[in-house]
C-alpha cells in the first residue's frame, strides 16, 4: 500500500486537525518532501505536535521518517528531469554534497540489511555452492555488478561466467544451460525486458534462478526462486550503488567462511600469482 493509500484509508478515523493535515499532504506531497516540520505545520494550519502524531498514526517514528518516505514515494513518480529538479531543490538545503550523498547511501544500506531475511540470504549462498556453473546477467548499470560478482566468484575458484548480449541474446544463451546450472540476474528500475525474459525462460526450463532487484513490484520477482531486494534510492535518477556492493561483498564473505577448503585453495593460487613481478609491483 502506498503512502497516499494509507493516508486515505485512515482519513475517516482522524481527528479534525489531522484530517486538515492529511488533505495538505495529499495535495502538496512534492512540497512536504522539501519543507521542515515547522513550515508544514504553519502551511497546514496545525501544530508541530499534530504533525508528529500524524506520522506516528501512519506507522512512522516521527516526522523525519515520514518525510523520508514522502521523498522516496515522490521520486518513484518523477521523470528523470523532474527528479533532477527535485534534487536541485534538495541540494539548496545543504552545501555539503559529500554528506548528502553519504547519508543517502547509508540509509539504503541500513534499510537493505534490515529487510533481508536470513533464510533467503542463506538460500542464495547454498544455491551458489551447489551449482555446477554460476551464470550472471545484467544490462547497463547492472552489467557492472554482474561483472564484479563474476570476478569475485572466479577469484575464489567458482565456475562463474557473465553472459554477454554482444553476440547472442540472454534468452538464447539460457537455452544452453541445464538444471545443474544457476542463473543470477541484476535488475534495477527501469527494468530491462531482455533480462526479465531470460529469467522467465530459465524458470520454464527448470533452472534455479536468483534475482537482485529493488522493488516488491519488480517484474523479476515472478521468475526467481530466490530474491534479494536492495534499496537503491538516489537523489538523482540513476540507482545508488552502495547497498548493492555491500550485499555482493556479504555473499562472497559468507561463501569464504562456508566453503573454507575452496577458499584456502584459491588463496594459495592468489598468493603464488601476486609474486609474479611481470604483473604486480610492490
């Protein structure tokens, strides 16, 4: 249920001042995302305490958490240009871009960590260990995460490959996989049709699938045996990458601790290779 739907559902039961505030929110959601609590209270004609109680009635700890939700909901509805204008307005409230971006990434990481179910995380690790070969797909920004995950798996001696759409579509390459293989897809809004179709085809063929995506309504969810949702909200249009890299690193680390003999074997090879002065400088 969206924030607007929750407000409308609770509206009939609200006190007079809260109803006044609810109408202000519904009509000025874009303004609320930018205004401090004092300004919201003044414009709605209520007290600051009413604003706080309003947020608590909706299930938030206070106005700050409610405002964050409003901002997130608004950004999902905006076009790239509108999101940029929203970011410009937000930027005017802070001269410190580094901390603004860092706070955004920190919030993404914390919400992602809190939302991931331990059993789902374990099931993804189990699927990787069990697979004959790990095949990873992703387009545009997601292609970089597919490449990173492939590199790290290969580094620790897993049979992993990133499928490239350069010569064949993902769906055509999935046709060569079998039931012992694993297909992992990175897919974040806006979602690539080619990636979703490849996952759907893999599911039809009985191939185990894992999805890394950002939304409970993402089309990828219908075609994944295991799914980890990662928050990628950004002050700009593109997806923020911090939480994605944290999840990748956590999975690799868990594999290292779970599959210790493979890790030790890989580390011995790494230690031998880095001694080669043709490739590394110390």
